[in-house]
C-alpha cells in the first residue's frame, strides 16, 4: 500500500498534485499556482499565456496524424476553498497542505485538501507532460476564483480559446457526466412601510427556528421548510384571530441558503395575548403535520420582550404579510427529460425590516433562460400588486442540457468501450463555469467529469485514489478517441 502520494498511480498526475499542495492557492490568491502552470509549460516548450484577471492558457500541438482533429480544451479552476478545523494551526497563505493516505482515500490533516480542483489541474498538467499520449490540438484553461464568484470564467475574453469542445475536469463522481447547470439571478425588492405608535407596550418575539436549511440550488427539491414563509403563514393566519401589531420581520442570512430561522417582533395588548398565543399554536400545529417527514425538528417560540416601538399600520401589516405569502419559494419546474433534476426554482432568501422600508432578497435559478425570466416575472408581478419596487440584479447564464450533443455521444461510447459499462448523465441545479463559458463561446460542446471526492469545501474533503486512476484512464482515452 502507498504511504506517500508519489507512490500512487498515475505517477505523473500525483507528482503534480503533490506539488500543488505546496503552493498556496486560496480563491483570490491564484498567481503562484498560475506561475507553476506556466513554468511547467515553459519547461516543456509549450506556449502559455495569462489574461488580465489571471486565467492561464497553455496549448499543446496535436500528435502526428491528428493535426486535423477538432481542438479540445481541458479546463479546471486554479483556486480552492480554504477551510480548517478550529483547533488546526495553519496559515493558508504560506503553509503547505499536509496530505495523508487513509486506506483508499487521500485526506488533508485538519484542512481542506483542494482535490477540488487540484486533481483536475494535476491531470491537465500530466496530459501536458506525457509524451506517450495520442491526441488532437489541445488547450489547457485554468481559471481563477471559481469558488467565490466564477470570476475567472466571467472575465474570459472572446478569442482567448480556439477549441470547440471543452472537457471540464471539476466534477466529483467518477462515472458521471455532467451536461448542464442552472443559471441564476438575484432580485432585491423594497416595500415602503407606514408606521404608527404601537397601541400596546407589550412586545413579543415570535421565532420560527431549527429548520434544516441547505443549499438553495442543490437542496431546493427536498421540500424543506423556509422559515420566512412559515413565519409569514403563522402571522397571516393569526392576524384574523387576534389583534397584534407587526413591528418587524427578519430572516435568512445568505442568498444561496434556504432560511433556517425567522423572527417577528410584535406588539399585543394584554387582552389579546391569549388569542394570539392560541392562534400561533394552531397555525404551527398544521405546519408541523405538513412537514413531519422533512422538518422533524422545526419549532417556534413566543416570548415577551422589553421596549416599545412604532408598529406598521393595519393596512401596511396586511400588505406586508400578503407580500410574503404571495412571493414564490421552492421548485417551480422539474426537468421534463432528466429525472430528479430541478429545472427552475426560487429561494425567498433574506428579509430585513428598516424604519421606512422592508427589503426582500429572492434568488432564482434555472437551466432555461426564458424560465428564469418568467419566474422573475412572477416576482415582479407580486411586487406590482403589493406596491414594492423590484431591483433586478444581473445574473449568470445556465448551461442547458443537450442530450443530442456529439461530444456526449462520443464520450458515452468511449466510456463503455473503456470500462464495459455506461456512465451516468446528470445536470446540476447550481452554477458551473461551463454555463458562462458556453455563453461566451456559442456552439462550444461541453461536458464535465472527474474522480470521486467527498465533502469538498470542508476539512473532511477526501478523494478516492482508485477513482483518480479511472479518471486518468478515461481522460486519456477521451482525448485520443475524440481526435481519431
Ligand atoms: Zn471545483
């Protein structure tokens, strides 16, 4: 059994990965790793260049007899997510990542490993260096800052790439081809507020909490509760049974997370407290039954709090609650052909109450541009009805799955030929660099695959060594097969 990375196969790939571990490359600090890629290219006599944002491109000519083949691009991202355990002493700006082999897997000691996307880069570097491979004209594209904003892909200039097929090496399940992703766009909605002095000095905090949350793209099809929506339902139902006044509603923390908790601050005269308490309980009990399977931990609390304030006027309170109840959240459509794939969804992500305005952030995703637009249209219409002002932020494009792609067809055949079984074909309901690259280079045929890794972006990240070997076998078969 191997005890160091350099004893693992394929040797050339692991040699480069071991080197990558010694070069700091957190998002935003990709220059040293870009320098390494360019130095490897220079040592092999291959032309390399770097654009203004730091994306690096290296070209390798076709091997004899394959000069006329369509050019292929191998692509990965230079940056890694830098996370460590709280008890781990590690400076990501200078300390090397310490890898260790545990059985069939490679881990880091207390930090992220950066197998995402270090293994993809190492494979590309190994293809550059390996003189025994057969292939058409190749380009190697290494982008910056994928993890925090897809910045590198966003800033690629037209004409930077010549190839017409792109193999993205940033996937996490060996044997799976990714052929599509969602585009996304955020909208900020502002609802003006009218206030009056509270009728009562008795204030209460209604807190909906302990929901599961999760990623607003990948987990949106799980049917989990959105704390803001549940809180709005409770308030909406209870306001007909008890006379309380809403002072504020707050909830959610990130545009890409399903809100796990939300809080309303209320004023309620003593004679109404019992009715209000009962009404909230009744509303929550119904919700609880509805969410028995997916949100077993969901809970709420109602506590008296100190202070006095200005509450919303009666009309404004109704409008605000109607607004929250009407705003869409969750899956809008599933993909008609790819089982289990969310095509369009929207996340009612964050709400904040100011003195004179209420602000809502909605984050919408779809692999179909017109469906994204239509869903934002629903949000705009709800705003129009409520008297709120929508501010539509620019989004990033999706990558619409093309089940008739010639590249997909060829790679499926090659996978069966190489391993004697079919690869799975999937798409993801989240943003990928291919979405952006595909929009900039129309007609680019793209696919994403990689070795098996678990828990990327966390100190538990680990990569399966045997799957790295299979990934390499397939990658080298692909560049040969695609050029023959
Ligand atoms: Zn990645």
